[in-house]
C-alpha cells in the first residue's frame, strides 16, 4: 500500500469516525442543569467509541504508515527530491562547483543532507574533507565536492517513549531561537541542571509555521520564511541528547490564516470588515469550522510522522478579549457548544496519536481551575469535558495573572507556592476521572513580583509538587533563563521556602535536587539506526560547543538566533478574572 493511500485512508477515517462518534453520543448526552453541565455520559460514550476505532482501524494504519517510511519507495522519493546537481556516488554525496559558490552558500544549500547539526561545524568539515576544492573559502570551478557525514536515506525519528510518570522539565523557546547554535547551547545548560525537555513553537501566535512543511495549505498561505533550517535534524539532535521534544501549536489564534482566508475568521457584527479584529488585526479563526480544524490536524499528522514526543495545543479556546457582544461563532448556540467544538478537535488529535508514542497536551487559563464560570463560558475551556481527550494538561498558573484580592491575597503575584499548589490540585480534581498528567507552566518573568529571584522559581516548583503535579515548563517570552538555571543549580544552599514553612526548596524531591530527572538517565535513541550508510545520530560529539559558561541570550550568528521581533512576543493572556494585559512587558507570557 502506498504512503499516499495510507495517508488518505487515515485522514478520511479520523474525520469520518469522529463525526460518527459525535452523532452517536449526542443521543446519550446527559441533561444540562442550571449552573453547569453534566456531561459524563456523552464523554464516556465518545471515548469508548474512539478507543474502538483506534484499536480496530487507526492503530494498524498508523503503524503501517510509519513502517512504510523506510521502504524502498519512500527512499526513492527522498532521493528524487534531492537538489539538482547532488549525486550519490559510492556511498558519498557529491556536487560539482560552478565557481560562484562560497563555503557558506554550500552549507546553506545542502545542510539538510549532512548529519552535522551546527553550520559552523559543517563548514569546517566540508573544508577538511575537500582540501583541494576551495580557495580562500570559495569553491573552485568544476571541483567535485563531497558532503561530510551524508544522509543518504530519509531520517526517521521516533519518540523517546518515556512513561507518563516520568517528570518532564522544560524551557520554552520561540521558533527563531530553535536554531542550531542556540539549541546546542541550551541543551548543554539544560542537562547541567537535570532538566530534560524543550518546548518550541512549531506554529506560533501569528500562525507562522516555523519549519518548511509538507502540508500544501501551510506553504500556500505562508507569509514568512521559516527560521528552523531542518525540523528533522532538530528533533534528531534533541533526542540523541536525551531531550524530550514538545511541539507547541497555537491553534485558533492564527493571524496568518485569518488574513489569507477571511472566510475562516470569527465573524463580528461590530467590525467594518465583518471579522473579529483585535487592535485592528484579524487574529482569530473559528474553532467550529471543519476546515480550520482540518488545517491544524494536517499539521498534527505531520508532527506525528516527524517523531516529536508531545504536541502541545495552546490557544485551544475561544477569544476572551475585547467587545464580543455581536460576535457569532459557527455551530455555537450556547457556551457548552464551545466546549464541544474544542472537544471534537482534541478527540481527533488524540485518536491520531494513539499507538504512535506521541502525547497530546493543552494549555489552559489558570483561572479556570478555580471554576470561574465567566471565564469557562467565554473560552470554552471546561476541564471536565476536555480532559478525557488529552494526555497532559498544562495550566498557566502565573501568580502575576491574578487580580488583587483573588483568593484573599492583596498581591497574588508574590504567592507562587499557593497558586501552584492550589491550582494543580484543583485541575486534578476537575479532570477526574480522566487520568492525565498535570504539568504547569512556571512564571519565569518578573512582572508584578516584589522579589523575583531564585527562591521565587523554587517556591513555584515546590507548589507543583505539593499539589500533585508531575514536572514543569518554564515560560519566558524572551527565552532568558539565567535566573532559572541559577535557581536549579543552587538548590544545595536553598533556604527554607517562606511560602511553605518547614519545607526546603526542592532539596527533598524524590528525583534530584533540581526537582527532577537524574541527568544520568538520558533515555535517548539514535536517528534512523537502520541505515548503515550514514551516522547513527545527528550529534557527534564534535558538533557540540563546550564553553563552560554559555549565555542564554541568542547569539548573532546569522543562523536566525535573534529573538523574535516585538510583535512576535506579545503580553500574556488572562481571563476575565485575571489581570488585564495591555501594559504587560514583553518578558511576560502570551498564552
């Protein structure tokens, strides 16, 4: 069976099966009660039917699809798409120079066909391998050049396969910072403190897909060049260093799609364009539209095949900002329909990832853990309806995002331990009986905090542990984590947690002093070890920089390591019961 046919069968089946499940379970939906929905019958029936579909049909199709990537047909397609002039000769990749190329141009053009991760290292190895092919960094006319550590077959990454109770400890990187030199430096720092994961933007809040995609609609609607030079090599590099890969997708806030496809934007009777505008821009697409969901599910499919460990859905909600009194949504009669539309998308993604070793996760407003009905009805983020169809819930419990007086605190921003211990506990309670991992986002920015220091970071981590959470993810929109690394590195001398009397900060955690995974347990897999014609992994030791003190700010290397422009790092989200965000600084969160 061809790859194209497998893809067609799987996509069609997932879509049609979920529609069938929704129709069937609608007949058994529990009655709505005033003050809140009762939905366990519908949820359980929907889950049972989806599991049946996964076991009987989707699982075998998925397994066959991944296996097919190593078969001769797929290898032949890969080689047929190689750039013109690149040839395979006796296990080598060669090209003949025109005399106009310099070493940097050659590395840029053929980066995807070498297992070397760092461009500078690839330049060095290309010059070493071809000593007579270059003069002063320029390729000699008609010289035959060999690509170092050539990739002769498609690289197939596999998820690391960690158990669900394995703590995932991550930092967030923008797409512009998920580039070789910055990523290599960040990997060294992560491992030095026992952290083990990276969350990076595959699709950011502007709708920019930060890698070159095989999804036709993504490239058709593209307005910005992707900063990640090779998503396959990026995932392979992280995995070979024992780093868990979380691909973050901003779903329904998608300015790019709303601009290129105005018919998919949310409708607003108050707007001169008929679209919902935020500060004059169309930012939102309608979660109820099948085409919007399918666009995102096609990206999900691609990420599954790329071998990420987890796909994290952010902006899995309806808009909560601005004047919404004349806004209309597709297939929404009341607030429960919002939750059902979100649930439908998550069910589709959840089914697609089963038996593939890939988890799904959602980011939710911190305030919905407290059951603030105004926020739940506005966003559609009803935890009890969404939890059965995800593996991980990541509440954004940033203390700075709660208004003065919330939970009885004049300055909520200074109560890190309280908001994380209480918030995690509430999410677990609301998600029950669904079995999910609760892994919160940690506030790694100083906005509104009286004393933003190492203890503040540790207090939040201790709160997560106290509430029953598993792992954490650090959020700083500018990706500046010096203080975080100091907090994790200096736990041996950490003082007693002032928010939780009698508890030392992190030092009594059951994993390591850093609050988590033992760095000796790398649990890594090589990239496509089935091929004897190329290196086993993307990370030969010589490709990693080894400075003792690597700055966390992006390097000016010409490889895209500059941080995002200001408009790509807007301020944090907040629900109606949380803080207003217009004046927030760029180092806070946008969620």
